[in-house]
C-alpha cells in the first residue's frame, strides 16, 4: 500500500474538494487472474482491422527498409503476444506496409472488435491512425524506433510482456506438473507432496530450491508469493484453492497474460496526472497528484455478477451524509424479501418507503443510517456507480473484497 508520509486519509476528501474535475479511473488489474475468451486472442489482427483502401499514396520503402521492417514485424508480433510464431509478412511492398499498419493498430489500440466489447467494458481505445507516424518513420529512416514506441507506455504492460516471454520459455521447457490433492500442507511438513510442491513452485520462482521434501521457511515464502501471484490469500498453507491454482496449465496462464496486455491497450496514451485510480480486481484505490501516488486505501468492489465496470470519468461533486436511494433491483432481490420474512426489518434499519405516485414504491435509507456512510463521490457514467464511504468496516479486513453491488466502497475517505 502506497502512502505519503505527510498525508492522512482525510486528504482524499480535501484533494477532491480542491479539484474542479479529478479523473476517476476504474481499471482492470494487471495480474494474470483475469481472462478473455480465447477467440479474441487468436484472430490475426489484420482480420479485425484492415487498413482502408489508400486514397492517399502509401510510403515507398527502400529495399533495405522493407527487409528491416519485415524482420521487425516478425519479431514484434511474437513479443507483443499477437502471434505465437513469427508473423508471415507479405512480399509485395503495399502488402508489407498494410501489414505494418495493421500491426501498429493492434499493438497500440488493441485488436478486439467494437462489437465484442462487453457492456461493462466502457474503457474503449480511442481512434488512432498509424499512417502519419509511419510515414514520418520511413522518411527519417527510424522504423525500429517506430515499432518500439507502439505499445502502451506503462510499466504494467512492460511487466506483462516480460512475463509472456518467461512463461513461453516455461512452456517450451515442458511446463509443470500439478501437485496431487490431499490434506493441507503447512510449515514443517515433510514427504513426497512437499517435494512435488517445491518442484512445482521452483519452475516459476527462482528464489526457491527445486529439490527437497521439507516444508521450510524458504518454501513457505515461495508459496506465499505464488498465492499473491494468483490472487489468493497468502496464508502459506497449501489448501484446495492453491492446489487448483497451481494445476492451471502454463498455456492458460499465457492466454491470461495476453488478455491483460490487450486491456492495457485500451487505455489512452497518457493518464490524467491528478486522478483517483481504482484497481478493481485488487480492490485498492490510489490517489495520484502530479502523476505520483500520494496515498492508497483498501476498497470493496463488485462481486461476481455485479462487477464494477471499467471506465474513466471526472468526479464532479461530493455529497456529504448522503441518503441511499436503493436501486430497484437491489430492493426487489434483497430488501423486500427481508421485510416479508421479518416484518419491520426496513424500519429497524432506517429505510423509508416512498410512494412514487405511479403505483410503485422505492426505498430510501436515511443519511444517519445510510450504507453510503458520510461521503459519496459522484462522476458521470451510464452504470449509476460511484465511490462512497461505508459504515461496514469489517469488509476491509477480508482478503477477498469483491463484495459490492458494483459501486466502490472506500476504507477511510474522510
């Protein structure tokens, strides 16, 4: 957790009050715990995005430039996860140039077709034309630099690209074998399953020796690192969930890495320098000032089925002591059944039943009992989600904090 030495959590409210429009970024995690469906990962980029028929003449390459560009594309298509073997480039010059433009779009802005975006993936790549930059690179004979500058300029993307190369090497060496199911293994245990665990972890973790049948301190820390890597509570105990995570084939991990590289491509080339950034899967909010993290806090984000959407917007207002106007879906699924099962439940928990005047009713929880706590941070979005305080502080003690209806609950915003 990143904190500034001179700032307290109340700085979030103070900073937002001072800001006229602070960027709110709800971002996917860079961890490989997320996945996209395989078809979006295997379709060659030129199938999804073709350069338009050129009304404007395409740049003319020298023979030396054409040979260099073909080699660059072959290598980079693998490095960026677009292909698993070097891209076969066209031999004719126009075809080569069009392949380069297709490659540039795929690496810079992603290759997922607009129709394939899920509704809650509201963070979409902006339209981008690679031709002007390519033309300049040809004129200045800097094609290698042009290819090098195509990927998203973020450390998270670079880490995934490095991870892709590493996991491909693991796959080429034969991958790994799962650890057999059995009783939980804890520090101090011995036996063949401990030896199998050690061998399995050593494939991904060079900090632990790959041989030995004793569950020692080094193996304990390696197991905790693996659990963090796979989004599990780092207990240091080999239980059912960890056995399952370690059994996921390396090929599946490679697909997950590629999926997350694609997500990074949807971001703009530069994030707002002053922003609130929420890592949805990790359930952590970070405040950036001048593009530097100055504080961080735990959050609670959307549970499975009510996932927090990926989006960017600007925080336009802060509501103090906000009442909770309960969404109709939550009222129907959760609150009205509780009232039916235990008459008086709504009144006991501070809810008012409001007649809408059209034969329907809605629920509102008064501000002093509100599930939104003392602060609500509003920003324009089509999902009716927002950031808010909460009196339910116990949820922040959990490792798995995917538990909200889609809004983002904040640990200590004030």
